[in-house]
């Protein structure tokens, strides 16, 4: 670190943090002796190659803004939007006696601190300080543990930045040439996309299997009843969903061990059990213990917030960032599940106060992290402070989303230090002989919780799985003993079908990447956002559905860059970066091996240079059915089949093509659906006849957004072109004739009840006549009816009202239209629905309170005030008192205030140009000769960063 400044001192120190939202809080704790300022994230980054100086574009720096022939030295520049900030920080530094770099404690924060050190070039003492939480105690502890910048962490972050630049800039151009312009490849984003595509492939290959079983109600001698399911027939276990492969066949391992019942066998077994006597064959009871989940890491927080709060990964991290910066939780980028001694004591104390001493174990619970590095933050995500604030303590100071996430973190942390849940699990087996001599065995089990323990505070959510079944918790079985007689009632056969593997949700994708060791949890939100923004994945009702473009991209990468989308290889790269951060691996040697290759690695550069011919048509094709192939084209995916052979000439006709409806998921494009679309495609361009009014030909076509009809406008004749008026220049010379502007043809989408193959000229002319004027209201305003993208609707001026069916477009009368406009406007397409629940009258205005189903979910209303049912609550649990409380809170907030319009700033006279020396801090670092560098000097040249702001560090990773 630089030596003590000489000369006059000011008595003030400059402390730099990343985020401006921390400035006020930390400044309040430190007092007037410190000037707290924000760097606004990263101040330097790698420029785009096109932004490099001309003299560098043809050098080894030119391709990546990294000198690949000189120790992989990055060429950094101060971001244009940060130059003013750098000037301000330099000014403040001149007035300070010391500099404290208080950026975040992870690799990226370390890199930001290092860049500040390089750009500001302080001549005063410099100290590195980190605050795992923004509280007075944490800040005091931070100042007790001052240190220097960790060069190994900086090296790891710089390696990541250079690696992602090289990966993206070498592979993305291949995608542009062979799939489509504007696509991108990334070290983590491409692997995440592959995960989603592979799951969809599994769903496409899946074939369901049918299996049957029996269930019934069984009654004891004391008239107590319970339900049980058939578990075995003649000693062979009855087949369930887990016994079938995705092909629809029984697995080899189960074929000889299970009894696969079909409908006929199951119904026959029910008949054979009529009048049979059942008896208990075994009863087993064992203790039940369940331990609490560990405190949150970045990954588990994103998963649980998605399950319980329906937050996207991005939303979770944004809300968590605000909570951290405002001093409510600890640092939110961490792989560690460990808690500090202070946090453990706080959690145990709070659990004891709220739930009683029995709910706290004798010894503190200690959790160990799987990661060696644990994201360098050293502690799990928890409420901040040496004593925790309950959710009710902070509710008034947080937004709704902040409160819900804080409450989730608080519950998980407190529960992690609470006692195990205890109970008893009972399993019973009962059997009967059938009329044809077979033995049918039924089974039932139930778990009764006798001591809730940590469940009193929190229960972890679960992702959907293929074999989801009721777990029988709190299902109490009657007292039974072996040999007890039972009476069977309502024994019935039940049919089931196996389910395809569930699509990834954001939560389950985060979990999969975390388990595979792909990327860093702190980047998952950005990765998922990137694959959505690139059009690789679409979020449909919470499920991640890949696009056909994603299929092409993944196929190309699997066939030509297999190692770079391999899960193990990607995880190994992450571990290598961890080793660099611990000083166990050399940055330059590792990058050289990755790019140029080594004895143990091929190297990316040789692979790109030796790709050979890539068949773009094959990469962009997916076989759907015999003779039907899906192609990914420039304007979207379409189906194609070979043209028919002319029986007379033997010539093959033109291929038949069909558009794929927008919104049809890949696994929904079955062979049957493909043949249906091809039949529709055969009718594409079918001439329906001539419009008697215009004489134009009317055709039916298959478009990207569905079938439609349109008119064919003929090209102007030579005579019509010759008779156009001539325009002249001012000098009297004639202008050259302009290309005639072709009039836009009328088009109209088919109704859902129509098909491309059967639509008639009469249907088409009626569709093309839309919009239809129904009549006028009392003020003389036209009311029209028309068909839109979201269905049929009425329009009067700017007021639109949805209709319930397409048939109304040609049948609705003026009076019916006026009646619709006389009703209060309903949101969405659907007709008014009955309320989901009626809760009584509001005491404040005597109006009835109901729960309705709205466009964005259920909401409570009294006819004037609407409030969405919180996601943590259900319609069934909504009480009158709770509804009154929600409405009162909404009224108290009042209507949302619109931001005041900003006045345009007064124009200032142009400043006089002054000649100043051009700053070349970043340039000189890349231009230095490697022969003059020493190990010590190397750390003072330009070094690794990751983006203009901290979140942008993953833009090429993701």
C-alpha cells in the first residue's frame, strides 16, 4: 500500500463503496471524519474491439481487447459514463488523508477496489475494508480487520472476465454464420440453455404408459376407517409410475418383479374381491425425525423465493440487494451456509422468546459449506445485526416485496437453529383372498407430528417431480394389530398415466446448475435473464420452454464444441477459477492452456481454426415424423415435406411447407400435429375466387401468426405506368419516374371455427369487410365490431369492450352493443365471472366484499377499491377480517402518484475548448513491453474487471 502522505493533513478520510444506496447509511455511522462516496459499480472494463485505437486493431490486442501474446494482459479503459465520477473521486482524494476501499467482499468487489487503486493512484495510505452487513457492529468489526487487496481474488476475477470475452467472441460468430445473426454463446449461458433443451428433448421422446391399481376404504371392528391402496398381487409388487421408462415400457429392472395391471385386470380384481374378508398382516411403527434446512445461500434463496414468493431470480437478487444496502440482511452473494457466533446466538434467543425453550436444542446447530471458497463472503444470508429484528419490527419501513423476502430470510435463519420436528410413522399391510384364489395386499402409511419443532417457524418448499404423491403427513391410522379383521368398502379400480419429466422452472434450473457446479450462484439471475432475452428460452406460466432456435444452437455446440457445453468440463473450469482465487493456479498459464491448448487440453483456438464445413441446413433441422422435418429459418421455424411425385412425368413437385403456430411448445409438435399442419400448408395460397366489387383474386394463406385470407393486387400494366403524371425539376427537365407504391392488400385472420382447407369465398369476403359498423350511440359516435389478436371486440372511440365469441362479430345488434357499454368495463377477454368468494360487508362503507379472478390473479374488491390477494395467501384462507384489513391498507396508500413532468433544462453557452493532456492510464498498461515487467510490477498495470456495473460482469458469461 502507498506510504503516509507528506505535508498538510485535512483530518478526513475517503471511503469508497460500490453502491450509492450505501453512502448515507455508512456515512451516518462513521460521522464527519469520513467522506463516503460511491464508485457506481465498475469504473473500467474491456472495450469493444471496434472502440480500440487504430494502432492497436491489427495487433494481438485487436481481437479481444486482450493481448493474447503478452501474458493475456487486458486492455482496460475508463467507461465513458464513469469519467466524471473518476474526476470527482480524484478531487475528493486530494482533500483526504487516507483512502478506504470498501467495495463488496467477493471477487468482483475485490476487482473493483483494485481498479480504483490503479486509476486513482493515491499518495495517501490505502486500506481494504469489507462489511458483510451494513450495521454499526459490522462496520466497527470491519475497521478492526483492515487488510490489503487480495491479488489472488483479483486474478480470479480477471481470468473470468478474459475467459468469457474469449469464449463469446470466438464461438458467437459461428452461430451468426450457421444459425442466425444476433445470437450469442457464453460459458454458462450455453450450458444452461443445453439443460433446458435436453429436458425438452426428453419430453418429446417421452411415451406415456398406462397402469392401474386399486384403492378402498377399510373399517375396523370399532368402526374406525382409513384408506389404503393395492400394493401387491400374489406377492408381486403392483407397478407404479416409477417402474416405467420414458419409452412407455416397463424398465428391465422391474419387468420380472412387478405386476402390471391393465384396466380389464384391475376391474376384474375389484369384482373378485367383493365379499372378501380382509385382515391385518403387519403393523410397523417407527419414530419420525425431520431436521431444519440450512440458512440461505444465494442459490437456495433464489430457489425458495421462486417457490414461495413467485419471484424471478432477477427480482430476488434485486430485492435482496436493496435489503443488504439498507442494512436489513447480510451480503447476498454467498455459497456459505455458516452463521457467525453472534447470528447463532441471535437466532436461538429469538426462537426461545417466540416459541419457548423446548423449541431450541441444547447445542447450537453448525452447518458446513460444500464449496471450498464459499463465495468468499464467509456467512450465509441472514438478518443483519447481533440481534435480529422480527418482520413486524421492520414491516412499516419496507416495500411489500422487501418485507416478504426479509420475512422468508428471517424465518429460515431462526428455524435453522430450532429443534427437530418429531413424530411417528406407522405402516400397515392388510390382505384378502379373491374369489379366484389370488392374494391381494393393500398398504397404508401415515406420519403424525407430535412435536413441530422448527416447523412452527418454517417449512422448506419443494419443486414438482414426476412421482409427486401425498406424503401422508399428519395422516393418523387407527390402532391396529396383526390379525385384526377389516371390512372393505368402496374398493375401486383407478387408472393412471406416467408423466413426462417436468420442465425446468427458474427455481429447479438454479438448483440443477448449483448441483452440477455450473457457474456462480451470484450470476444465475443474469444467466437466466440472458437466455430469455436472447430468445433461447421462454417463461410460460413459470415453466421454461426452449425455442427452436435454441435447439439449433445447442446442436451446433454439441457437435462442434462438445467440450465447451459439457457439464463436467464447465464445472471443472469453475473449480479452476477457485484454485486461482486461492493462489493454487497461475492465471496466465491457465488462460494459455484454455486458448492455445496444452498436453492435457485441446485449446479453443485450434478447434475454431479447424472446424471444417458445418452443414447449416442439418444444424437447423429436426426430424418430427416420417418425411416431415422442422427447419429453423430466417423468419422463424416451419415444417417441410418433400413434394409429391407426378405419376405421369415422374417429377418431384415443390416441397410443401407449413408455419408452426406461435406459442406451440416443441413437445406439443407431435407427429400427428405435424401432419395436421402439413395438410393445412397444402392449402396455403388456395384461390377462393374473385371479389365481385374489385375484381381482385381472394386467396387463403398460412401465416406466421395463423391462417388468414387476403386479396391479390396485380402489378400495374405498362399502359398504367405510362399514363402516370410526370414530375419536373425547377429547371424544366422531367424527373425520372418513381417506382409505383404498391397499395396494401386487405387481410383478415380466420375465425377459430374456420380452417384453411374449407374456408369459402363468402367467408373470406365477410372477414375482409371488417370492421363492421354496428351503429351510433346517442352522441353520434360510431360503434364498430372487429376481430383482434386477442379475440373479438367492440370499439367506440378509444373505449374497447371484449365479446365472448367470434359469432357475435356478424350477429350483434346496436342495442346489444349499447347494453354492453352500459355495464362497468371488465378487464381481460373473459366475460364477467361469478366471484370466487363472498366475504360479507365492509364496515367502513357497507359495501359487499368479494374475491374475484382477475387478469393478474385473484383480488379482493368492494366495487371501488381493488387489492390483489397476496401470493403467500390463498382464496380459501381469506377471511372477512383479513379482506377488510387489505382494503383499508390500500385506501390508506391512496392512488399511485405520477412523477411530475421535468422541465427542459436551460441551454448553456458552449464551453470554450481547452487543450488538455490526453489521459492514457489504461492504454499504457497494455502497451508496456512484457520484457520489462517484474512480478511485483505486474500488479500495478491494468488488471481484471467485469463490466460497467457489477451486474454487467456476467454479460458475456451469461
